C-alpha cells in the first residue's frame, strides 16, 4: 500500500485566492493601448458584472487617460444605463529608482449602476 504523500492544501488559502481572482476580474488597468480599447473593456465589464462595481486603475501619466476613458464611457456608450462614478481613490506609491526614492501617483475610479 502506498500512502498519499501529497501535502494537503489549506482550503481557506484556496478560497482566498479564488476570491482575489474574482475581485481582480472587475479591475481595468490603464496603459499604452488606445482609449477605445479601454472604453470597450469598461462596457463589457459593466455588462458582465451585473450589479458589481468596475474599477478603472491608473498610475502616473495614465491618470488623464483614465479620466478620458470614464467620461467617454459614461457619455457615449453607457448613457442609457445610468452608470455613475461611485468613488474616486487617490494615493501615491513609492519605489526606488537608481537608488533614490521615487513617488508615483495612483488613482482608482469606481463605476457602478
């Protein structure tokens, strides 16, 4: 008889990881792609989320693009769906660049119905 030598995974850790993945699926990170790509993503996520909020997350120079994405989405693509900005969170992150501490601004815009 062989014993099962696989270590038992902690089920609470697995559940936390699944929950984190579900939460992250409603986050749209703004980057180098064209604005229309992000506008489409916002529309799709709001339709898929069915009552959940969608978070548009940006850092540094992409903050203005995030604002553009939100406004275009609300005014052109989602005006009949009564989508509103529920919350705006701003912060800054620090990291080292060339041995010097550097700060970058971050912004999360929460959209919902």
